[in-house]
C-alpha cells in the first residue's frame, strides 16, 4: 500500500492519537466516536460484508452507549460512577478504591515474604531503598495499566489479541499462562507452609486445603466486586497490623532503617536478592490484572460526558493505586525490619537459624 494512500494516512493518524491518549499527551475530543481505540480494524481491509464496520460498531457501543453502563450496574459485579464536574471528593474516591488494593495483594504473597526474609538475612536494612524504588516504579507502570483500561474500555489481553497477529497473540497467551502457573505454585506451597506452621498439618494436606480455598474465593467473587475487595482488603490489613505491631514491639534501630531507605547501596553478595526484590514487585501479570479490574467501575461514557468521566476516573485511580502500593511497601518494609532484628538477636546469642518462610515462625518465636 502506498504511503500516500489517504486510508493508510488516516489509520496512522488514529494509531498516533491512540498512543497519545494512553500516555496522557492528549485527550480525544468527544466527537471522534471512539476512533482512537478502534485499532482492530486499522490493519485490516474492509470486507464487502462490512465485518470491519460491525467490529467498529461493537467498540463504540462498549465505550459510548450510556444504556450499557446502566444495565451493567444492575449486576453486583460493577459499580456505576456518576460523573460530575466538581473538584476532588473523598466520598467519590472511596468508590474507586478496590482495584489497586487487589493488585497490592500480589506484592504480599509468599514469594514476596520469602524475598523479604532473604533480604533481611543477607543485607539487613541496606536494600530497603531498592524495595522502595521498586514500589515507586510499580506505581508508575500499574497506573499506565489502569489508564489503558479506563481510556479504551478494554484490558491488555484484549488489546494484544486485536493488535497482534494471531501466532504472536498465542505466544503471549502461553507466556502469561506460564507466569500465572509459576505465581500460583508459590501461592499454594506458601499457604500450605503457613498452615503447617500454624496447625502442624502435613504439607500435602495444606496443598489440598489451599486448592479447595481457590474454589471458595471463586464463590466469593459471585457475591459481588465489593465483597471480593473487602475480603482481600481485610487480609492485607491483617498482615499489616501483625507486622507493624511486631515492629513496634521489637524497637528496631530507626536510624539504620531510615539510612537503608535513602542511601543506595548493594552489599557484596546481595546481587541475587536485589534482582529478586525487583522481580517480586514488578510483575507483568499484574498489568493484565489491573487493566481488567478497572473495568468494574462503569463510567458515564455518553458522548457529552465521556472525556470528563475518563479524566476523572484516571485521576482517582492514580491516587488509589499510589496509596495501595505505598501500603504494600510499608508492609514489606515491616517484614524486613522484623526479621532483621530477629536475625541480629539470634546471631548475637549464637543461635543457628534458617532464613526461610518455613522457619519464619521459629525465628520470630525465639
């Protein structure tokens, strides 16, 4: 196709506008009728049966049909957000709270706790700055994922399927499945280990119980998005309370903690732990998750209010994401500090220990 072809030039212009709208450079005007997201038809010739036009109509209905938003909110899986041109509202922010909190839970899984324990053993407080930097970067990339879902009305997996050739989309799907399996293995083993520590039951029995729990959480999802967010929020808060109370009781050296947070340094022999810290926080599958979770908030996408509603949603989601991930950092920091203090005391007394999640209870009970 010639570079001077008007159709090709128009498609390139739409692709540029789409990219700029996602990165925040511009906001599309209401009269563009969702052209900035209709990329699934840009690379395909329009067939005689009008299939491309049908796809375009489907996207416009998804983004612009106000009736759709009203009908969807009848389900407890969605929360309707009314747009108003007023300023910041704490009450409205609370309606957006949830997606970032669910994402933050992924930063507190058994793999992250294991990484925190290993960090405390090998480098003490000296890598707290890297843990903080990783969470700041995570806020940035997760905000972009949320922006993608809000602006386009579609999540990352849908965009990959639409924009990439089918073979490449299948490769992405397989890689994502492998990442999910890898994450789930540590979740299952970690939960089984926790049950073994608390009750003494065998690891294999803990694995079975954890598998049953998975179906329980699937049932919780059927109770509504707010119930799901509340359950996970309570679990994250329980973890926060336990470790922060423990941290206050052990009275760590506050000067060393602050020094570890602000002075960049990687102690000799801690390179593996440093890489593990970044890998445990910046997880690609969280991008898929976050871009989909924001879809639980149904915005007022009528033509006259769409641009303002999208701007407002992005502002509140940025705040919610930042607060949720800072919350996760404070918990991870508390875990590192608590185990640092415990290891210091055990080394001072000449007591042997194993720095692992399985032996975490023995370390803290010493």
